[in-house]
């Protein structure tokens, strides 16, 4: 390490932290350390062996794989994607941030809903969602929610429905709302703010996955750094800033930041980039920095939404679905978005599980379904054993397929993101009572006063700090690059690398 150059510490080795480290290193920063609380890198990107292949415990897709998506660009450059993802026609498709598969829809009575009925409801629901993104922010009631907006649209439309299928259409809409909770990472769309909903930017492109796992991208980014850059099992307890700290060696110069780890170790730095999840900040914001975060920054953290979206991954010996089926929608008959239902979590938590994706390709993975469940039901699921979840899934699928002899899944794997102490949930959303301004406040470096001698001591990155791409891996990566860019701008005379840096 060069003792004369700026010392930068990065807290967290998700794609945001590693992306920042890579960019800084390529621009001549040599005093770099990434402190990772756990025994692995990747953060909320986590690929794991399961069945015959790999499954994703965290991030599943590249959302909007097009030339404007840096995750797609990097993955393409490194040869990590399949041919379909690289197809230019697929890169131009507009899918509004959702998987493009048309679902096979099972009803709780054990039959299947007609594709025509489901298609018509899907079309309506998609149009209402699109309209909710177009609500003008001027004059919009900050207390209004996307859920409230959608219910108003449903109530306006329902009187014109054929009475013979009105109840079933309501039940399908309830299932679609559960799916939308998974997309937004929230318990209820009533918690998602309407006014800033349209600020989230959806990129074109048919969502794609990594044949070698999402972690293959993390591995490529990490491999570009010196081997001693990332320190595992180095959980940070407190970031002390706006001080004068000296490292070992007596004659070393003073640094404005000292990072204290839970194991008692300390590191001094000129700058620290904090890339921890918003869920962690919500629990630890008050003590994580000393001096404490400014009150308006704490309020922004409290105002913003951070929910849990978990996966229930099931492996079957033989599929009960047809080969052309890519998605399964489960519709509980009798449910309605216009009717408040009192649920017993222990008995009814499975009712929040409305969608399974058939993982592809079966010849490599086996016969595997990936279910998504969000909110309080998802958090309750984390308290159950795998055996209890497997039993519930078997009973539910027997009910929906109408086959009491359906063979149980041969294995189950569940994510438990709420229970992860350094994540405390899945990803962020703009909650009722907050706005994009809170995202910007969270992203603002400390200290906030413009003093060149003291600036950029603590910087903030991570998906929750990107105003238009929150909740995505490309938002996380861009935020890491953004903060690295701030530091690069502060040290224009650092020796650049011999070769021109790529993305």
C-alpha cells in the first residue's frame, strides 16, 4: 500500500461495494480495503447449488437487459450470459419490469382458470399499474398509495363485469396484487407511495438470468482486485468520522475516519463508502456512526420502505406442469381486493404465495419451482422449519391441482432475508410518507457542509440510494460507481492505470 495516497474503506462486499472498489482501483487508488461482515461476498446476490444445478437465493434476474443496463453490459463483456439474452430483439422488448411469461392459473377448488379470463384481467391490471406511474406529482396527496389507486380503478371497473365471472376476476386481481407485493418488496401495495411511483425507471429488455449463477458476475468483479482487498468476517460496529485518528506505526499521518469492527479491530481512512442494506441502517442507524447521523438523514432512513420478499424453492422428481409452462399463478377463490380479510398468520400464510416460476432449463436444473412470497406472511414463514414448509407446500399444491395423490417435492430450499442480521430484509421501495427526496438525502455524503478540507469522509451507496433504480442490482452497481466517481473527482492527479478503464 502507498502510505502517501488516500485511504478508502468500503463497508460491504455486495455489487455496490465491489463495483466501487473496482472503479477506484482502475483509477489509481491503491489503499483500498473492503470490509465484509459475513464469510462470503455478494451481499444480496447469492447463488447456491440445488437439485442438479444452481439456484438464486437473492437477486434472480437482470431486469431490463439492454445497452443502458451496466449489469447487462458487464455480464455481456465477460461472456456470462446465454445467447437469448444477447439477442438484440430481446433487448428491445418492453415488459414493464415483470417476467413476460403468461401464467398457467390454478384455482383453489382444484381446477384451472381459462387463459382468456386471466388474460383479460392481466391486461386490465397492467393498464392500471401503468396509469399509477403516470399520476402527476404536482397536487398529488402525499398520503395516497398505489394500493388505494388500484382499488379505486377496480371499483370503477367492476360494475361492468359479467356477474357470472365477477367473483373470479376479483380473486385473480387479489393474486396479482400479491405478486406485485413481491415485485415491490412490500407487505401491501397500500404501503407504496403513489406520488413518486413513476420515478422508478424501467429499462427495456426481456429479463434474463445467468447460466453460471448471478455470483459469476461478483466473482469476475472481485477477481480484478488485488487478493488482499476484501476482508471477510469483518463486521463493522461503528464508523467514527470528523476526527483525527492515527493508525499503527506512530509517525503515520492523521485520518478523519476510524472504522471500529465488532471483533475489536480498527482501520483508519480518509474516506469510507457505506454500502450496507437499508434494513440494516433502519435498525442500527443511531449508533452506527459517531458523531450520529444528522436528524434529517435519520428521518429519511425511517421514512423509506424496506420489505421482505422470500423464495420457496421446490424440487420435484417429476413435474406436474406441462413442458411449455413457465409460470404458475395460484388464485384463492373468494378473495377480493375490495374486501378486508382477517387472516390467521399460522393458518393462512400460504395464501400470500401466489406465483411460482418454473426454473429453466430442466435438463440442467431438474424439475424445480421457485415461489415468491412477500410481507408479514413471508417473515412468518422464516419462523417455520423446512419440514413444516414442505408439508404446507404439499397440501397447497394437492389442493390447487385437485390431485390428493400428488407426490411431495423431494426437497425444499427457502431464503430468510428478514432473519439475516446484516440485511434485515430484501430491498427498498418508496413508502407512503416518503419520496424520492429521501433517497437523495440518504445518498448525500458527510459532512454535508462544503469544506474542501473535510469533505467526503462518509459516502453512501447501495440500491436504496439510487432514486430511479432502487431495488435493483444495476441501481446498486451504479450507486457504487457514483460514489467512486466523487472520490476520483477529488484526486485528479492520481496515477491512472496503463490501460483505459472499461465499465
